[in-house]
C-alpha cells in the first residue's frame, strides 16, 4: 500500500505577472513598471480612492482559484486583491505616486 500527501497552494501570490495573459497583454507599460517597484505608484479603481500598492503578481485566489493577474493594494480595512478585470479597474488605474510632505504623510 502507498500513501501520499499532496499540498495545494490556493489564495496566494504565485509569481510575477505573465504579461502574455489575456487580461495583462494590453495593459500600458506603467503597469509593468509598477510591478517592479510598487512603492512608487498608486492604485485607483474608483474615483477618489488612491491607494498604496503592495504587490502586482499572479494571484490564484477567489473567485477564479487559478493564477490570474492581480493587484494587492491598501484597502480601508486592510489589504485587498483586485484582478485586472475587476469592476472599476481600467488602464489608468495605476499612476505615479506623488511625493508627500511630512505634514499629513502616511509614510
């Protein structure tokens, strides 16, 4: 008799964005730059919701449960994932981060 254990990793970063993926191939160059240095960019899926980006990668979590290009960003209650095809996400959702002064800075 043989017994084996199989580990299945779901709901996590599974590596860099596959820019040939159907959802990623038409994204502007700024998205690729933001993947390399997310701290220099902000994410805005809805008007007036500029958020800090933590990571841009392939994510295999809800609702697809297979690797899909996604952005991990600072949400109002903690970090949140948005797939490239999520509601409100568009080609201009990523913008360069504006330098902030010491007063009122979140950094």
